[in-house]
C-alpha cells in the first residue's frame, strides 16, 4: 500500500542536542512538507520541497534544517538553535499536478525536550 | 495577503446537523480542502472543491463560492466519533509555486 511514514512516533531530546525526524513516502509525490503543531493550534509550515535537491523555507524555519536528496525522503533536523522545540511534527506530501492534489500525512512525531 | 478564517470552536448534539464555515483571501486560488483531525492524530482528507457548488460524500458535504471566498463543511446525522478539529486549507498559486494555506481549525464538540 502506498503511504507516508514518519518515525519515530515519540522522541525525547536533551537540551543542546540536534535530532532528526524521518519522513518517507512511496506515493511518487513531487511535493513534501514539514509542519509544526502546538496544542490547540493550527499547522505552521517549517519547510517544503517541490523537487529533489531544492527546498524553501516556510513561516517558522529558524532552528530547523532539511534535505531532499531523494524524491521519497524529506528528513527534518531540529537543531539546538530551536528555542522551543517541544511540539507535534507532521510530514505531508502532495501531487503538484491535478487531479488528486490533496495532502497525505504521516502519523506525526511528538518531540519532547527533557 | 493570504488569510483563512474559521470559527475556533463549535458545539452540536448527536444526531443533529452542523455547518462549519471557512472564509479565505488568496491571490491565486486553486482549490479548497477540508480535513478532519482527531486529538493527537494526523489530519485526514475529507473533501475537495475547485468549482462553485456542493460536493456530497455520505454524511459530509462541502460547498464553495469562489466569488465570495467562502466554503462550508456540512456534517449530517452527527455521531460522537465526529468530535474532532476540522481544518480548511486553500491551494494557492503564487506565481512560481503552489502553496497550501491552512486555517487554524474548528474544534467540534458533540454532546449526547
């Protein structure tokens, strides 16, 4: 079955450490996105990519980095520069060309700084 | 600028009908999506509108008026499992990229 997989589901990080969240899709989607969601809030865009080896900053990119070396993979690194990283992180992918351009989401990664 | 507005919270009774509104302001409208998100889970796709009118899918329907920058999600025969947040999102062309712009979501509380 095609889908989008995020791992791990829960992640604990010590202050000052970098951590990488995995996102893999086998839907052959061109576009991939990382969102952050805080309790009771909507989705905020961190980074997105519409083609391999290219990506753009979203609204809250500071303290985060990404790579897109393969079409299927879009890992997110939360660096020590991110001051308040505890949140729910969602990866999504979409087709760029209609039809069926709805976003598919991974299960999410809940990151907690301890 | 780009903006999407939805009510923060709504309450309805099991078995009833509820309408969740979404208004948007974008420059390159290319479709509107509704998603359902249960607490602690990822959003799941409900419906898509790109032309004016009503799209029906079982108990859920979605309506779009492009001239008014307005959409609604209609949920009929409400069930307790419909308690969730409902997110409105617009696909927008900014001249070089497609963007997905998200509303903050409407938390729907269903009471017995």
